[in-house]
C-alpha cells in the first residue's frame, strides 16, 4: 500500500476545501440553519411532538443527513472530475498508484469533509434545540458509513459526468428529492398505507431511519435493516468502481 500517494491525494483535496471554506463549510451550515428556522419554528409550532420527541429534535438527524448526502456526493464528484477536466488524471493513472489507493485518497477526503460538516451542523443544532444522543457510537457509525458510501457514489458520478452541469444532475434532481421524501422531516408512519409502502423503495429512508434511531431510539424501519441496506449500497458502489478501473470507462479516453 502506497501511503505516501494516498496522503498526497488526501492532503491536496483537503487543502482545496480550506481554499473554498465559505462554499464548502459555511454555506451548507447557513442553509441548514435556515431549514431549522423554517421547519423548526414555522412547522414545529403546529407539530408539538412526534412519538414523544419534540419536532425540532426530530428533524435534526434528517437535516444532518440531507447535508451529509449532498455534500458527500458533490465533494467526491468534483474531486475526481477536475483531474479529468484538466487532463492530470492521465498522470495519476500512469503513476505507480493502484486504483484502490486513488479511491482511498479521493473518497477519504470527501468523506472527511462531509463528516466534519455533519458534526458542525450537529453542534449548531445543539445550540438551537435540546438534543439527546441515545447511542453515540451508533450515531458515529452511521455518520461515517453514510459519508463513505455516498462519497463512493460521488466518485462514480465524477467519472461518469462529461460536463459541470452533469455533476449537479444527481445531487439536485435525485439525492435532494429522495432525502426530502425519505422521512427527513416526518415519520413515514404519518403517511397513508400505500405511500408507506412506496417510501420503502426509497433507499434514503433506511439511512435517515437508522441515523434518527441513534438519537431518539425511534425508527421507521429496524436498525438492523437500515445498517444492512447501507452496507449493501456500499458494496454496490465498490463493485461499480472496480468495474470502472478494470474497463477504463471514461478514464482512458
């Protein structure tokens, strides 16, 4: 394992975040605070509790997950797309660096940024609403696992995309709607039976449900099912990336 190569990629990606601190950290935190104001104050005044938990505390895991998913995908996608755009990807592919080391470097950096952002949002939320994390270790596990999984998805998108516009298609038109419809701001038990069944086909439901359980011990699906679905998605992303490097899909052309 070439740890020097992994470290070089990781440090370069992390330094890019420091150069764009307003866009990478401050902007998502401000957006999340606005969600707190709109949903927590405006809607929360009409919904006092959900399953014995105040509405403000109930939406915190969903808001963290919303930022975590979108930022993980965007960071990883842009991180690998930019070398393709400038042509420096060929220098990386010709260097004595394996595909695994490349993935660890880029995905590790993207996941680190997302986890840091999630923790900042969590600390900000604690200043606004009273929070109680019932299972801190499970919370950390879901946070890391989700960040890594969706950073892998972003890596795939960054290789697939041919324009900057395509980089935004999946986060804006797929990830964000699925997160809003995945129980971030409500419990799917509040939906009619038909829509409850439909919601179970949304993979984000399992991520939000498991993450919320670590806070409140309330979940729409079993925590074991949530963990299993997240791991399954992780394995699928790894298989796709393995195929990309094996075939050279959009890397060698």
